[in-house]
């Protein structure tokens, strides 16, 4: 997928919206900001503080027909919603233990 620097992107007729979990809630971000946070989540956040690159074994990803969620297993989480949904409209993701969508 080519990044466009916008919060809402149309891919094959599906509207994708990008969010990061910030200060206790989902904040809309651009696809570029989302992609950068996603790439950082692939590395162990504790090791990164010491400038050491190690795979992040706590990282998780989940998807439903409503959206796709990732977490670094620590403080960072991201959500792409499908079909122009808001995070609160992703009831299927809310049913997965440990995922905050509202």
C-alpha cells in the first residue's frame, strides 16, 4: 500500500481509517504516522530505549471484518478500521481480550 499522508484512504473501494491509542483514547492519525508506529512496534520497546534492536515477542495483531488491531504489548496500539468505521463501531474487536476500542 502506498502511503498518502491522510487519515482516510480508499483501497480497492474500501475506506480505511487510521488510529493510534493516545492518552486513554483512539486518536485519528495519518496513514504515514500509523505506518511509522507499526514499524516501531516490531522491535522490543525496552531494548529500543537502549538503542538495541531486538524482535518484540510481546507484539500482537488481531483482525475482524471491522478492522485490524496491533499492539507492541506495552504502551503502543494501532487500529485500522474498514468501511469508514469509527473505533467504537468495531464490536468484533472489542470482544477480543485486552483490546480497547471504545
